[in-house]
């Protein structure tokens, strides 16, 4: 008869060690499972963010270069490529256009056009006004294009009166097409006829979606960045316009702070990138 019958079996030292080792392995598995799951979730979110950025494009256009305005240097040094809109016939027109081109930014002509309100003298030299003949409009557009080095497109500076005028915009867009330029409608009026005439002429057209700094405060500019984010929730692309000048440094600061977060939802592009990706349709409106 076994002397140990009826008594609990005692584990040998080897058996005890094996049991403890098994327990530790189980505990380690339980502790690392959430970490591995978290890593999997993080990777999944990163991949989703990358896919979202790949499927959305965002172009920053900065107006009013050409006059040595505050914020010029800061805008040119933003960590993404932008589109630089340079006013013709101004003190630093050529300097700003050359600097932007050298840094890989797009350059377009920021064409001064008469607004509904305001004085003509505010527009600067070579402006398009409603009293000009077709021949004078053509001449001024051609001279402006020649005055801005590396220009591949044009947008309107002010121009709420002119961009609602079919006669004048037909001349403007015809010359742009002849010279191989696209046109960006800054949309300074809801009465714009630019889409209608652009389709008629057959020129590539882009359209502004959000003005960043129509009010010169960082709080407002940050709010407009949020508007831009909201826009991209329902649109594949967006064009936003900011300015050098009075709001220039503030706009540059907000953009520099916002760009890293925005890169999770959109790829920053130049206007030419948007056009090159849509050449199957010569009439382009990212967000009609």
C-alpha cells in the first residue's frame, strides 16, 4: 500500500518550476495582447489616414506678391509647395516670381480688376477696368503675362465688377488660353460669369473655395482652416486663398501650425498638379 495514498501529491522541484514558468508565460500573453491590439489599431488608423490624404488634394494660393509685403518670406518658406499669385508692374514683381519659382512653387499672374466698390487707384498699374475697349483689355492682359516671369496661370485681384462682365472676361480668358495659361476664379462675387465663359472659350478653370484671411486675426484664420477641413469631408479637393500684406505673417503662422495636421486628411498640391491630374477634361472645377 502506498504511504502517500489519500495525501495530496507533492510537486518535484522541476515540476514546480515548470508550473511557475507556464503561469508567467500566460500572464505575459495577457499583458501583451492589449499592446499588440493597440499597435494593430494604430497601424490601421495610420493606413486609413494615409488613404484619406491620398484621395484628397488641397492647394494653397497666396495673393498680392510683388510689392515687398509683410509675410512674403514666411509664405515662401512654408513646408509645402504653394501657388504664388504675383501682381504685375510692381516693385518686386520679378524678384518675387523668380524666388517662388526657384523654390518649386507655382507662379501665376494676380491680375488687378475693378471691383464694384472702391477706387480705381487702389488697383495699381495695368488694371482691367470696365471702361476699357476689347483691344485695351487684350493689350493689358498680354503685357501683364509678359511682366510676370514663369507665370502658368492667372487669377483676379479684387474684380467683383469685372468677373461679372461677360464681354471683358471673354477677352481675358481668350488671351489666357492663347498663351497657355489656366484661370483661377477667386470668386469675389457670387455673380461671376467666369465658369460660363470658360466653358465657352474652352480654357482650364479652377475655383476658390475658402478665403483664409478676409478678417486679419489669427482666430479668424484658424476658424477658416476649420471650414477648409469641413469642406474636404464632402469634396475630393479644395483651393484656398490667403494673402501677404496686412494679414501675411498671421496667415503664414496659422498655416505653418495647421499643415502637419492637415496632411493627415489631404495631400498639399500646386494648382498645376490639380490640372495635370484632370487633363482628360479641359474644363476643371474641383468643387462645382
